[in-house]
């Protein structure tokens, strides 16, 4: 999801409603070659008077007519200001301008500009509210538009969304009906479960449900009841929570919220080292230019995997208690429904903590706020190989056979290194600790969970006139318990 526009006036005016604009880059055609090649990517920049945000697609290799389909969502001001460019209360932001540029991805000479188009939302008018879909001729930069060479064309799909958010008390009845869901028998008759059945994308229901139940400290019984219902319908334990059910998506969202700081404390130091060193770890002989580098790459990969593995298995005691409570409930439900399976107690927990928490964070660290930069191709490949190994470790503890089958032959040596009995036992001890009954009755949330933090612009209280001096930049922090701000991150919060 895109971060909110960091605008002074939006922070004040967005109290009753907030709006978003979605830009979908569909395709380009008839682009020009740059020194015999064409690896185009798109940058989308939304500009206001004192703020701009940039999103980029991934490069498409060796094509002059790339297909994208990438969607970028921006938080924008009130539609009246955005589309009409008004100066309401003397603090208008003016009409938003969107700049879409096409670049050739080149590591040797740097990214090469291929063409752009500039749109003002005010020019699209009411058509924007119903969705605007059109092809545009790419133009040179403004300072070079005299010759107007043929640069190709770009197709865009733009939608503007406006969400109305009322005062909290307006939602009391709905909130109470949802929060009563864990007490409803069967759970399939509850409002939360029915909501999940009404939407095609389970994430659309899971995200708000998790936040509502988390704030009310009722997330544990909700997930336990949903999980118990799903486990009761499964015939083979090996397929537990492998689909896109409501409970699996709720668990994904729950772990991102409750375990974000735990994830940072466990993985971030090692990921910072990987991004800094940028050592090659490619071990697939078919992808190596020089086969003599194989032994060195294997050694690099083993060292990184060992550090990640040690960090995970040694972090059991700092796993958030609320996560331990959920894991305990999952394990008890699985053992109750599959009493003859010795592996199910590990399978049900490792399927979430390894396959849906640690492995995705390693694969896409930027999505989990573990890094602010996108990894280069070599580092991204290193993270993929590490994630593959961590996934395999998570799979093997719940496997029915003692030897884990590997899909790629080049991963055989890594599997031999980490799939020994001592490492498997270490993983099982870790899973036992984070799902133990002794942790279940501990205090639910020992420290506040940070939901969102960052710099925003705050208007001074008591000031009647508008002016630049009335607005201060502050670091805001929203947790499950409070909303606070300070001059800088880490300082005393008001």
C-alpha cells in the first residue's frame, strides 16, 4: 500500500475523509532502441505544491512493446482541491500533476530517458471519477520539445477513489456485531466469517478485521475459532492452511502487525550486512558466467543462511506473547483433530512462522520495512536462495520422511548442510517454545504494537489564521494503544 502524502494541510483536512488515486500502467509500444537494446521501466511521479511521490515498475527485458499492468496508489487531497485547484481557507494545494516517464534500464551508462507525458488531474475533470483509460504519445523533456521526435506511446488506466470515514461512534453497532463473532457457534454464522465470504479477495476482509480485533484485544479468540473450523474440514494434515482462506490471510496480516518489531530485531542486522557487502551467492551452474566462482558463492550463501538460521532459532524467548498465544491455539487444534500425527504440532506452526512470515520477509524485505532500497539483481537472487533454504527448513520439521526432497539439484549441498538432525532439533525446540502452553497465559501484549509511524505536518492549536508558522513538522506514531508525536523519532512524545 502506498504511504500517505506527507502534506501539511492534508493532515488537518483529512479528518473526515481521505482520497486515493490509482494509476495503472498497462503497456507501451513502438519504443526506440538505446545502443541496440531496450529494457524499459516506468516511473510515475505525483506532484503537489510542496510534495511529490515516485513509484517505479520493474524493467522489462529486450522489448520495444512491454506489457506492465502495474498499479500504483497515491493518497491525494480532497477531490475539490485536486481537480479544481482551489485555495480553500488559503491553503489549497493546487491541481495535482502526474508525470509518467519511460526509462531504459542500463547499469553501465545509467538509466536513459526515453520519453514522458505530463497530466493535470484538473484536465481530466469528472471523467477521472469513472476511470480514465487512454493511449498517449510520449514526449521529450520540456526543454527539448522543439524537434518532437517519435518516442513511442504509453497506455494508462487511472481511477480516483474517495473514501468517507465517519466519527468512531458511528461504527459502534457494526463494531460490536463483529467483536461478538468468536462467541457465535458455529463460527460460520458469525459476522466476521460472513464478511470473509462476501468478498472475492480475502485480504480486503482480513486487513480491517485484524485491526478491529487487535485494538479490542480479541484477535486471539477470533483466529483460534476460524482456525479450528478450517482444520476440522481438512482430511490430510499436510495441506493445512495452504489455501487463501480467511484465517490464513488474517494470520498473514496479524503477524505483520504483531511481529514487525520482532522481525526487525531478528533479521534486520543480517539483511543490512547482506545489502552492504553484496557478495555473490549464485550457486546454479547454469546462471554462472565463471564456474570457478561456484565454491566461493556456496561459502557466501552458507555463511548468510547460518546467520539467519541462528538468529531465528535463538529468538524464541522474544517472540511477542500475543503471537505465542495464537500459535498455541493452532497447535492444540491441530493435535485435537489429528491425534495420530506426530508431525502436525510442528507443521501447523512452521507453516506460518517460516513459510508465511520469515521467508516472505527475506524474499521482499522492502515490503516489511526491513530496508528502504530495492535490492539489485545480485542481492535479490541472494535473498531468494536464502528464503528457499529457510522455507525448506520449515518444511522438513513437519515432513513425514526424515530426508527432505529437494527440487533443484544445485540446492543439494545447501540442504545437506542445514538439514541435519541437530538443526532440525533446534527448529523443533524453537517451535515448541513459541507455541508452549506456558506462554499462552502470559500478558497478551507486553509492549504497544506500532501500526504506523512517520513524519507529518501538525497545525498549532489555537491559531485562527493560516500561515507557514502555524504548521510544524512532527514525528507521529500510531500504536494499538495511542497516537503520539514528537519533534524527532525517539524523543519525548507529547
